[in-house]
């Protein structure tokens, strides 16, 4: 198969992977969240200011899938918060093909999270970008590393679910 055609197919598959990820979280199925990651993964939520200042500070940092599972279980069973509906909008997916065998990719996206409560108008909760390392293994795409960088220097108290 022509390499250019193959790369376009991979871009489509990565786009579908992001859509599946957003759908799982938008449907409040947080228990599916860890399934999008490898066992030896990293998830980090930070601000652009921290990143620009080379600070390792993170509002959320999970090292390994077991930490993701703990967080998901806590959100599902232990944490009490006001019911909300969230929609993640991902656009501008950029794919950098890292390995010649087309199994590892560095991706950047633009991300916005819109939130709705009963009786309240929808509002923009956060916006920013993601810098992700995605690996395909046995035809399955998963995050090796996901860093969510929000543009604001503060994170709203109501940021409950992962980005």
C-alpha cells in the first residue's frame, strides 16, 4: 500500500480513537477511561503557564493505569458532586509519525470542554490543547502519555471528569 494512503488511513483511525474517547467521557462512563491507556501510562493536567515556565506542577497526575482506575472508581463511587453534562470538542488533530513502522505517534489537538447543569445555560469550562503519545498495538490505539494543557492559569473547582 502507498505510504501516503496508509498515513491518511492512520490519521482517520486516530481521529476515530479521539471520538471514542470523548464519547466515553461525555456519556459519563468514567470507568471506561482507563481502557484508553496502556498499563505504563501517564496522564497529566496542567496549565500553559506551568508548561511555559518548565514547572512540573500538575493539577492531576496519574502514573500508570492503576492510578487511572483508582481515580475513575473514586469519581464513580466515592466523590459527591452536582450532576452535570459535559461535551468535549476536539479539533485540529495533528499527527507526527514517530516510528518508521507506523506504530507510535505524537499528536496535538485543540480541546474545549463545555458543561451544563440543570436549569443553567451551558458554559465553557476549559479550553486548551493536548500533547499525546499514542501507540498502536495489535490494531488497538491507546495513550502512552496524555498531557492536557489548559490556557487559563487556574482550573475551575468543578473540573471533575478527565479531559
